[in-house]
């Protein structure tokens, strides 16, 4: 999928904020889903098993953005289609439902995806 980071994403994004950086905003605009972005990977919000490596140019742009340097609009390819179509990932509008789940349901939810949650 072609991801376009616009001047608006850059201007309105928040440095060093995985949920609100320019790249998270661009990914949400392209996919309709919330994303968390680290310097080298993007994850569907609330799904830690969905990490996908960012291409080098996007990684450098995130580093520059987080350092407060000027970043110009850019585009890159990111193969997110399989993540978005997977049965193990909730569809649009369900991300928030996962966070609202009662604590006593977390273990069952984690078991379904093979993860272990601890508090």
C-alpha cells in the first residue's frame, strides 16, 4: 500500500508520540485504522503482534521528525494489506473495544492470540 505523508501530517503530528506522529497520522489516513509508530516499525494500535518494519527512508524521517528537524512530505510502500485482512485483527471501530474489555477477560483474549498478559 502506498502511504503518503503530507504537509498537514507533518505540521499536526506530535514529535516522539507513537500514536500521534506524522507517520501514525498518515497510516491512519491511508487505512482507516489507528497505528503506533516507533523509529523502525509500525504496529496496529492495541495489537502488539502486528509489527511491520518501516523502510529505511521512513525510519530516517521518523528520526528527523522526533529530533525536531525539518521533514518534507514523502511517500513510501508498506505491505499492510495482509495485516488489515487478517482474522486475528479486529476490524475498524473495534480497537477501542479491546481496551474497554474487563481485566478478567484479558487472559482469555491473550490466549486466543498466543500471548501472555501480566499486570
